[in-house]
C-alpha cells in the first residue's frame, strides 16, 4: 500500500469566523480539510468550495446529537476518505 504525504485537518466551527479562516489557510498550506459545523450548512459549503478552489479536498461533517460525539464521527469519515484515496 502506498504511503500518502497528504495532510488532513479537522477544523471545528469551520463554517464561520476563525474556524472558516483556519480551514482556508490550511487548504492554502496544502491540507485537505474536514469542515465541522452545527447549523449553517450553506456557510460550511461555501468554505468547502473555497478549499476545493485551492486544489484540496473538503469533507463536510455535521454532528448527529446525541448519538455520537461530532469529532469522533467526522474523524472516522476523514480516515475512511483518506484510506479510500490511497487505493
């Protein structure tokens, strides 16, 4: 199995403010970004579009309360997506 040099970042609160700015900056620096958000799907999708415009992959993660903690769920999806991209 080939080893990837891709960097993946999970950014919580990434649909607005500092979280959105962080997600965009990480994409500029070569990271794929998992965008965690709670309410504003349109804003999260806008950040994802900006990440993709920078040539990086974006994954939207919205928490499913109260069944699973959001970071666990998003982290698992990010890991699966990364593993799939290496095949």
